[in-house]
């Protein structure tokens, strides 16, 4: 008798897989904070990424020196889980290529991803990807480094479907502050706040366009920052709204206190995990034929269309460290 087939083998067609990356992306740029963030990641595990910031985190004129520091940290024992990325300056910045030359030869093999900010259109992303590949090739590094990009200009939003479809893109993030500023005062300051960013029509339109483009291309949409870092209740509410109403599967953190609330907000509820496990186990036992399942006193029919949803619930629980039942870990996530 053949062993039961894994969900990944039967529920998705080739090319349907979405990158399985953590739900929280924590940004830091000051050296002391970068080191503390890496230490926290070592403690909590890879439930969040650390992005070492060479754009806003670097002193003006000191971007290349900052890139050397980032490379040192990425290529150090502090990078325990291999989930450390870096943000460089925009493609048209004079320091873009010098930063790549400082960062990639030393850290290119260990970077989880490279964030490219402020593309004005698809051509900027294409140029950035070529520069990254050429720099890696000169350093003798053959891997295709995953790229992330920030949608924060009018041109990037116009080209967002093409940006998401670019084969090197793993995730698109929304750059709230620069996007609002690009409207030259036509969008009020309140739209940068924890509540206003969900209410203003132009900001909401941008968020929805990014999420839809990413899901259409099988990429990860990453929600923007909440600057009110001491208001953790509002942060958690914003994270839940981004996840449950706008379709985001990842969110930025800009303060260590934000990490745990974001991870918790993107984690599925315990009862949803239990339901998903029951359905996926029964489906696997039935060799993925349609099944009947009773939940909350109601009997329901499920087939591979709904199996996909419940399998993704289990994947999300695993990525957020939500405490998968032992059976789920054993059946579906045990390392070979």
C-alpha cells in the first residue's frame, strides 16, 4: 500500500505555490537596534523576518558604509535562521550600485531577500533585477536572490500587476508615507494614521490594488507600517483588518513591541486550526476524494477546492508558530 500523499502533491498545480515567508517583516537601521532585532529573532524563531535598512536607516552620504555593516551582520552567527533581508536605496540613486557591490559579494549567499524601494515603473524593477544578478554573477554567486519591492509612487501603482508578475518578485509592500506625500497635500496627514489609512479612498484603493495584484501572481502582499508603536491595541486591530478584510498575508513592524501583536493577528484561531486539521486528515485518509465533515452541528461536503483553503490554514498556523497539534506536525510538517 502506497503512503498517503502530502497536500502539496495533490492540491496545487505546478507554479501555483506562493512563497512561504513569515507574516511579519521587522525593519531596523541603527546598528544597536539591528543587533537587538537579530537577537530577538534568534530567541523567538523565524516567525518574523528582519530587514536591515540601508535606505532610511543609513545616514545621508553614508549608505555604502552602512551596506558594509549590513553585510557583516547578515554573514554573522546572529543570522541564525536565514531569515534576514536588506533594503537598499532606489535604483536611480547614485549609491545603488555601490551598495550592491558592498553588500552582495559578502552577504548575497545568505540574504533571504533584497528590498528595492520606490520603483517608478516596471522598467526600474527590471533594471534593479539585472543589476542584482550581474553583481552576484561577478561575485561567483549563482542563486536567484528573491526580490521585494515597495509600491509607493504613482507609476508603481499603475504598473502594480506587472510588478507582481515579475519572476524575481517574492513580495510587494505598500509604502504608505511616501504614497501619501506623493499626492502633494491632496491626501491629508490623517491618512497616515492608524485609522485614517483604512478610511481614505485613495489609500484604500492602493492597498486593495496591491493585494489583488499579488494574489493574482502568487506573490505575498505586505501591509504598511503603523507609526503609533505604543498603541498596541490599535496596531493589533489594524493588523487584523489588513489580514481579514484586505487580503494581506504579511505586515511591517518598525518597533520590537509590534512584532508579537502582528504575528498573533495573522495567526488563525485555535478552533479554525482544529477544524482544518480534521478536514485535511480525513481528506488525506480518503486519498483526497470528496468527504463529509460535521462541524458546529452541521454536516458539510468538502472537496479539493475547500481542501486547499484548509491546508493553507495549517500552513499559516505553522508559519506563525501558533502551536500546531502534534498530529499535524507529524503528518504534514516533519522534516524529511
